[in-house]
C-alpha cells in the first residue's frame, strides 16, 4: 500500500479498476490499524447496501468528511434521525408530484438558453459551469420556491471549493485540525459562511412571508422542513445545505458528461436530435413529453453508467460478518464503486463504449439491478432519483432542441474523482446554434 499511495492519490479510479481485475470480487487493502475491503460484485452490493444495511452504517471517512459541509443531514446521518428525515422528505419527491417541478426546471433552462443566445455562433462555453448554475437554480425553485439565480455563481463556487477541501482532507492521513489557519481551513470557513448566509436569507424570507400570510402557491420541501417538530435551526440548516449540495452537483455533473459523450458520438447525437425535434417541434419540453422521449432517457441512463456522479459508496461494519465469504470484522470499512462496477465487462459487454441502446425497452434484462447503481441501492437509495432523472431528460431535450455542443479541437478531458467525478478544469465546448 505504501508503494501504491502515489497512484491512489493521482488516479484512484484506475487503481480500483486494476485492483478488481487483478484480485477479484472482494479485495482487502492492507492498511495498518484499519481493515478496508473493496467489493465489486452485484451480490456484495445487494448484501451491504440492502439486505444487511442495518449492520452497516455511514461512519466512514467519506461521510464524516462530507459532514463538515452538510452537517448531520439526510446524506450523512444514520439510525432514527435518518429515518425521521427520510419520512419527512419522501412526499416532496414522490412521482405523483414531479409534474409540479417542470415549470421550475424550464425557467432555469430558459435563463441558460437566453445567455447562450447572446453569444456568437462557434463561441466556446464552459458546459460544466453552465450545468452547475442551471441545476442550482432548478433546485432553488423546485424544493425551496426561492430564486437563487442572483447568487448562483458565488454559491456554486462556494460548494465546489468546500467539497475540494473535504476531499483533500479525506485523502490525507495528516489533515490539520480545523481550527488551524491553513489555506484549506480558511477556504472551507469562507465557503460555509456563504452557504449559511444563503440558508439564513432563504429561511428568513419564508418566515417573513408566513407572518404576512403569504407563501408559495404549492407546498414545497422548505415548508415541510420548517413545519417539522423537533428540527431546530441547526438541523434545518443541515437539511437545506444537504439538498443544495447533493441536489445540484450530482445532476449537473451527469449533464456535463452527457454533453461530453454526445459531442464524441455524432451518430448517437443525430438519433437524439431526430427524436427531440419530432416530439418538441420547437416547443419547450413538458411533463407530458417525457414519455415520448425514450431515447433521450436512454442517453441519460448510459451517461450515468459511464460517469456515475458518486463514484464510491462506503460503509462501516457494525458486527462481525462476511462479504461473499470473506471475513469482515466489526469496525471494518467496506466500499463499492459504481464507476468500476459499471465498467466491468462481465456485467456490461464492451463496457467503455457509449451505447444508449443498452437501456432500450426491448434490450432485455442484460444484468441485475445491482450492477447499475448510479443512485446507490437499498433503503439509502438517493431520495431525489426520480426528480434528477426527469430534470436531466428535460434539460437535455430543451438544450438539444436549440443548439449543439461540439468538442474543442485537440482537447484532452481528464477526470477529477472528487466528491463526484468531474472534468478537470471544466468542460469547454463549442456552441453551435441550431435554431434562433
């Protein structure tokens, strides 16, 4: 492991892929003082994340580091608190209410397209930043009935900087105490100050509206959280920040990689454009259009297979047990990697090829549901999965109906496996307008 440390820090995705290929379905990493197991098999995913989820918690370096930003929200909590949070929030993400979010997503996309309409044809745009801002605005409007467009740029940078710092801390065995005035700690404090200010403004505006007897036309998640008994201001802050962070970065990252893959695969893009043009006929996409855009959904699903935003999921074993026959003592860390699993040839033939047809309705059951886990699995499955998929399809259809995004000639795109997998340095692409 000492010899491998530089490789792990430089390219953990390749290291994990090679480890699984060399050592098999369950690999133990010899780390002094800590038993760590990497499992790359659907049966292990099912066991750890579903059937034995009660004997595996999230008290791992991954989630403890993330909690420095999100606090004790839904993403990092366990036990009774997690169950309370999940029960409270679930109605806001039910499929029956998804149609309420479409207008909010459309407003965010319209703002993006209006900004691109002012650019010259052939101008280079940073798709990564554009998707971050658009997804953030969509989250603000959909979940909190709050317009975040004014502070979107500052808020996106605050989130990304904070996550960069926590990733750096998680990777370092000698991370300095948080009260030391290091550059990283100062950056983290500044980012948290920006996030906390956004929450204060949002909650303050809602409380003022409630005092005046006003509020959003339809109930939203912010209202549910504020009305919940037993949630003090700190817990309210943690839930809101969790939803801002998890609700925009994961969707934005998946959209960014979707545009990258479409730019690299013109035949797939042509098929998608034919569907979008036929269905939308120049209109903005609606909830009713979703069922008429099956190929667009296949493109999104396949992009999530190749570039799942959450590239690693970790758990801590609470009791002595095993994973697929390998002894795992209590206190051990067990983790799986959607990125590695999704690119394993045994489950996904020609795994590195971008092929949306894998997800066609007539493609058959190619593999078990535990070999495709872009949103996790089991009870901790991402609560916003259906909203994220709907948003991604709507954004792809709306943007593709107006413009193409082509690769920059000679561009080399490398991966940054941070909290999510992001393109290193952003994703510049060439904007080509299709229609006025």
